[in-house]
């Protein structure tokens, strides 16, 4: 594990062209951990109220309840107070246009954002080109979300950014635990993610004031047209790769030896052949070193219990999703049990009454460094092959920030218990689950 961390912390490796990612130097005092959903919401509101230059949002969707309406209203007020403020919002087309009507509430993210168009906001909805060959077969809008999603969670306010796995929805503001890292006063990092969101927005569908969607004037490849699929993928790939190369050349030439923390973004958009996360995991071989290292130090893996899964007691086929994850966990634990040192890996089950768990990431520590990965990426098939993902790798030598990251993990673990025996400590699974899990493996 020490060699693994060294390989991730080796600047010569990080700056090697095969990763093609920019590296940003940050003062550790500008990084803080947000611990609760309530604090996450209040931080977003506070940053929005203080913004005068830009508000740039990327999320899967925005909910339509009262908390979300208040947040959108704060965006609108910031734009009114500072007319020159750039307000850009990027969501997933399929999820954010799905109607979920409730009394006295907008029916979708599209509906709640429509009034912002007349304020001068740019609102874009990413639609994957992969759907072009499926859309006539999927009659239910929710099914289209199985194919591919825009899953990045990035919240930029002037030169401050919150990176998270949480969407902008009331559950994520109340009792769905996630991770949230605030980085203040980092214009270069915020510029990068701002331009990333704008770049993806350019080949997304733009929401107009009449509620219609249309392509941007300088983009001619429609993701809804099958014959445009190849050119859409090729040109979108070029645009994102050019952005990464420009920032990589700019930031990697900076000489800031007095800074004790570096961060670098990883993107995973396999449908566009953007594979930063896949490349770094492949080159550092994290999964193999985790399960095959005979001298593995104590390792804790935190997973959601079935009750803490967001699909628990869902409708229709969704109610089987927690059982599918239990099936995968059983297989993983069975594999661990064959290791020479199985007790070095502790599996903990997050189970907090009336709460769900949505956090993801990595925490690695040595005497020299502390490393954490935070963002939208899950450790499953679809995050690698289907969805648009973004996360930050943060490496620090600062003692206080090391303590903050470790405290974050301890706070999450305190609401969990250890799974000691995969045969007796995990819920039983319905007899059809192994078949469903095998057939639907690529959807998780």
C-alpha cells in the first residue's frame, strides 16, 4: 500500500503525458470538509449569496421541493444583484426532464429552471449519443437513464468549488449522507471545472425560454440522430482533450514549492473515450494491490446496508437493487476469505436509522502523505463504462488537513457495524437475484 500511495503521490508520474491531466497547487488552509447534508445545503446557499462573478453548476438533476426552490431563488437573486454574473447549469437530459409531478411543485428540473432563462442563465442538458440507437425502443423515460448519464457533481461559486457525490435534491440536503469538500480561493481549479462544464454544455441541448431544446449554434452533431453518433463522439472527445491539455500545460509549469497540497481532476467519460480514472487505476493497479498484497495494512471498506440504499423499498424492479448489491458484496467477501490475510480487510455496513448512504471515495495515509479521492464516481461497472464522472484526487502533507480527512472517515464509520461472516451477517437474497445480477451487471 505504501508503494501504491507513492505511485499516486509521485509528481513525475502525475505529470507524465499518459495521464493527460492538469495538476493544481492549493494551500491546505483553503480546503475544508463539510460533514452533514444540512451543512452542505447551507454552504451552497451562503456561497450563492456571496457570488458576484459566476455560478456554475453540474449535477445529475435538481429536485423540485421547497429547499431546491429556495436554492434556485438564491441563484436568481445573485444574478439580479450582479447582472454581469455568469450563471451556467448543466444537468442530465433524461433524468432532469423526467416528470415527477407533485401538488404545487414544478414537475421536473427543466420546469424549475425555466424562469432562469429570462434572467440570462445558460441551462444545458447533456444527452448521450449512445441513446440514439435505443430511444425508439424505450417508451418509459426512466429506462433511458439505464443507458448512460451525466453524473458529475460540481458546484462553483466565483473562485470557490464544492465537489461532491450529492445531487441538488432535498434528500441530499436532509438525510442522505454523502461527501462534500469545499476548496476556497482557487481560481485556476475553478476555471478548469467552469470551462469543463461549458465545454460539455456546448455539445448538450440548450434550454430555450419557450421550453424547447436546440443545439448550440456552433455545434452541428445531434446526439439524437444515429448517423451523427461517430462525429459527435469524435468532436466531443477532441474538445475535452484539448481543454485538459491546455490546463495541463498551464498548471504544470507553475512553480509553487511552498504549497503543501496538490489536487488533480480525473474524468471518466468512456462513451467519449475520456478515460482518466480508468488509466490511473490501471497504472496503479489499486484493486489488485488491495486483494493480492500479502503485506496489506489494515483496510476498511464502508458500504451501504440494504436499508441505507437509496433504492430500499423502491417500486417495481427497483426494490431488488439493494439485494443485487448484497449479492455482489457476498462475492467480494468470498474472494477475500481466500486471501492469506483476510482479517486485514474490514467490511463495515452503514446502517443509520431513517438515513441513506451515498458516499464514495478513497482515503489513503502514510507517515508522509494523506490522499483522498472525492467526487461522483462509484466503484462499479457503469461509472467506468457508461456515465460521465468527475472526481478530485487530493494529496497533502499538512497535519491539520490530514486530521480533517481522517475525522471525516471516522464520522462516517461511526454509523456502521462490522460484517464478520458473509454467510450469516448479511441479509438473505431472493433466489432470482443471482440471475438478475448477472444479466444486469453492466447497469451497476
